[in-house]
C-alpha cells in the first residue's frame, strides 16, 4: 500500500506539474498568483487522502464535499493530460508543414481546446455514470432446469456503496434489478467502498429484492480495503449469502464463489480460517456458475460460466487501454472453450471520479436456457 501511494502521488503530481507548466507558459502568472496556484494544486493532489481522513473521523458531509471536488478534478486533469499529449504530438508534426498566419499561437489554441474538451467530457461522464444500462445474455445448458427450463440470473458488480453511491443511486439500482425480474441475484465483489460505519444502514435497501432462488455474493478487493469483517456484515444484512471458496446447489445448477485474491495477497485469514486456493470440487454434472471478482481464469477450474467484474471497463477512456494491459479479459463476453465462457461486467458504480466515459454502468441479465425449455 505504501508503494502504491508513493507511486500514485508521484504520477499524479507529475500530471499536475505538466499542467501547471503548460498554463504558466501561456499566461505568465505573477509570483503571488503562481504561489497560490501551486498551493491549490498540492491540496488537490492530496485530496484523496483528505477524503479518507475526514471519512475516518466521521465527518461525512466534509468528506463527501472533498470527494466530489477532488475526484471530479482528478477526472478533469487526467483527461486534460491525455488530450494535451495528443495535441502536443499534433503540434510537433505541424512544424514540418507550412502553417497559416495567425495572431494566436498554436500552443494557446491547443491548451484552450484541451481545457474545453476535458470539461465537456467530465460533465458528460458524470451524467452518464448515473444511467444504468441492461446487458442481456443467453446461455444454453445441457441439463434440465426448473422454472420451465429457464433461470434468470442478474449480476451486479462494483457498486462501491460509500460517499458517492448513496440512497438515491441505490434506489435506482434496485428499481432496475426489480424490472429485470431475476430468479437469482449475484454480486461479483466491490459492493462497498470506504468507511463502513456510515453505510451499514444502506444494506436494508437491497432487502427489497427477494428472488425466488436467493442472492449470492463474493468478496472483492474493496471489501478487504474497507475492512473484511464489517464488509461481510453489510453484505449479509443486504440479504446475500456470501460464498467464501465454497459452492451451493441451487435451482438445478451449482453456484460457486471464490474469495478475492486480495485477502490472500495480504495474508488475511477470514472468519472461517480458509486457505483454499483452488475451486471447491463439484460432485455432479450440473451447470456450474462461478463467481469471481477479478477476471482471472484458471483453466483447470471446472465451470461453465464465470462472472467477474473489477475492471469497470476502464471507467474513463482512455484508461481502458491501461486496464487492458493488466487484464487479458477486460470487458465483455468471452468464449474460452467448449461449454466454458466468461463475462466481465463494467459494473454499476464508480471508483475515484464519479465519472464514466465510454464505459457506462450496467447490470447483466443472464438467461440460462435448459434443454427442457419450451
């Protein structure tokens, strides 16, 4: 975590330094203004830490205000940096071609365009992050199923209940889930985010959803970051059965949940003192639904469909290009081999900036079709 924080601050600080130098080269700030801007930028760099400090001291209103300010700025400065790099490359290329006479330097034009487009994209992404899409899949099985041969499973992932994802957003999510009429609801991790004392009462909102074959969840990395004990308490109060490296036979299928690898990497032993690193054995030939937060595929695992999340589909383009470097299966449906597939959800909520650009939030509606379906 220390290495991560130092790396983050170095990279994030570097982006701010680049933006400041670009602006100063154009506006030539007086010494006093320059100092004020530097102080403000330093505060914005450390805003994520100020959010966690305020949250841990139960200053929820202050923490939320800091979160919106700091994280929206984070999205803006990230987009500004990416656009400026593109425009700088274009400006460099233009040096090799005759340019029309203009009273405004090209540097000033590209700077203003980067600022304008960054603002537009952040505004668009903030609105789009609150509009949940429905992604529908049909998966055929070779077995008979109850319910007339069809079972509807709704997957939610990466909700990140916390300072930003609160009552209003959760009610909207619950309405979307109820509209889908699930026979089973599954959560593939990161249901929570941040200080849990402030969000435990929100678990009751999920209680409105009562599918006939139950609700099942697995842990994500943020359950461990927030505190695994209280995270499990929230998840169970929300009506989910948490599958911790274990399986259940439900509705004519096997549903298996694998605990997130974050707990093992941190050498955390949970309440059941588990040490399993492989999928539990399945002693029948029924359809196997595997829930795993991070979209890593173990080829030796016995499953028919794995549901994962974690990547957010990149959340803010072009960050998807970065997540694709770490996750071969970044977003969408993948045929792995015969009778074995993977779906990676973009998730519902946001982490960091409350913004989604070309990676809208979604819930996944999976219809399992048995051979006895009419």
